[in-house]
């Protein structure tokens, strides 16, 4: 089995890479955020348990997140392995995942860190704007509107989500790096970590990841 962990800060393009890698390798793309949304929508036991914490404004405990991930990777489509995106988020989750996989004689084959300089991440995230009417996305650098503040498609007003404001972006990145550095060190000590330059083009990054997985 091939279990691959994709690590990367918000804005690093990790989700895009995971989707492309899934197509290239045939391995399912297992994103923790998607699992939470699906579990909440379907009202599963784990979804309701997670919701009970979220409704109180509390973080979902690691044990609940881990149970959700393990339940997903036990499905038939993950028989050959999977690409894990957004998990593990903490050192405790990484250790728990290793223990669970170890029980069946499996383990993480490779952890790939899509590395992007923090200032570039800030630029990517804080430059995002949405049309208030049709939700068309824009970016001040990579895809600006023809007329500042107005949507090219419908003429609607463009606005920026609170999460995308620079101050909030920097706070989010600070939390991410504090949580993720121990995970990066954890996989590095196991000799399973590969870093790829995420500041390059999407295709180039994908080729680099395939190369470290021995598929290019």
C-alpha cells in the first residue's frame, strides 16, 4: 500500500496538487476538511460527535478526527493506499496514525512538504476577492478584474472574506507553522520527508512530487 501525506500551509496549493496526484496515481484523495463536511451533512455518528464540539466553539479532539480518517481509509477504494491532505495536523495525530497503520503492518511511505515562503503565502491569500453576487473569484495579482472592485461577469461588487484579510492571514499562518513544524521534524527523523518548491508553476510542482514518489 502507498500512504502519502501532503503537507503545506494555507495557500500552498496542496489541495490542487492532491487532486492532480490522485488522477496521476489512481490513489484516492482523502481530505480531512471534506470528511468533516460530509459527516456533518450526512449526520453520521462521528459527524454529530464533531458537531457537538464545534457548536460549543471547541476544537474537535484528535481522537474524533483520527477515527474519522481511519474509517475513511478502511474503505475498499483505499485498499492500495491514499493521499492524505490536511491530516495529520498535529504531532499527536501523526503518532496516532502511525500506530493505527502499524497494527496492520503498514505505514506512511512519504510525507511531501509543499514549501512556499511565508510572504508569498500572505500575498496569495490576502489578494483573494469574491463577487458578492455570483461568487466569481479574483486575485489582485494573478487574476484581477478589468475594473477595480467590480465583477467582470455580472458587474457585482467585489469583497474580501475576513479570513483573507492580511492580518487574519498572518495569524492563520502563525498557527499553522506552530503546529506543523513538529510534524515536519517527525517525518524528517524517520527519513520519510521530501520538500518541493511550491512557489513554482502548478505543473512543475506536480512533476517534482511525482519524482520524489518515484513516478516521474
